C-alpha cells in the first residue's frame, strides 16, 4: 500500500475489498469485533453476508488485513517522511503531522486497533507487532536526532506516550479537524521536547 494513499480507501476509486474493509472497520469500531456478524458487513456494502466470502475467507481474515494494512501504512508513511531530509526538528514535526493526519482521518481504525488486536490470529498478530516495532524505531531515531539527550529507552517511552495523545481522536472531536490537528501537533511536539 502506498504511503500517499489512505489505509482503507473509500468511494468510487476503491475496489470492493477496500469498501468491505472500510465498512467492517466502522462496524467493528461501533460494536466491537464480536458484536458484528458477516451479514452486518454485507448489508453495509449492499451484498449478502455469504457473498463476502468471495473477497475474504472469514471475518478474522478481514480483521487481519485491516490491522496489517494500518501498520504497514504507518511504517511506509513514516519511512517516506523521514527520508525527505531537513533538520531534525523539521523531520520530527513532519512525522508528528503525518500521525496526526492519520489519527484524524481514521478514528474507526484506531478504535479497532486498540480494542481488537487481541482478536487477531497468531500469524497476523506477529506481523502487526513486527510492523509496529519498526514504526516505533523510526520514531526513536527521529526523536533522538531532535532531542539529543534522550537515550533509546526514554525516546521509545516518549513515542508511545505521544501515540496515546495523538490516537485520542476517537474521543476528542471537540474542535474542527484543522484546529484539532494544530492542537494535537503542538501538544505532541511540546511533550516530546519536554522529555528528560
């Protein structure tokens, strides 16, 4: 998946699989993985539940592809942004903006990721965890370049703490998205530079 696209594309350009995944993400976020049946997902995209099996072997496979795609999208996007160059401060600000933009545009995926990761099969869970670790390490390297007094352990802890802040979007939509994006970016960067 390209880092320039969305983790789950929507609209006429999207393939049927992407439409199914987007509908499943919204339903899983609203009702939880176990609260959604295959017929619910089919109804959301205008087909019968059993017709979904032409696209996915199971509801578990949908969740696996959904969460793997999120993790790959974040890693690819972070790698691309840090590769653009610039001062360490500019690179860190770009990385924060990238994650904030993702968090604002995909609150359902964040909810599913937080709540339903444990429902993944072992193979998918291993893959998601490996991608997530690589994403964190991009942040660690970027943060240590911008905040040079941090060691790896503190940089890793700071990154995880700021992920929690940025990923609060499913619960903190009290401002228009552009204002919330600016606020989250300011708070995230302030917290990262305050790390000791």
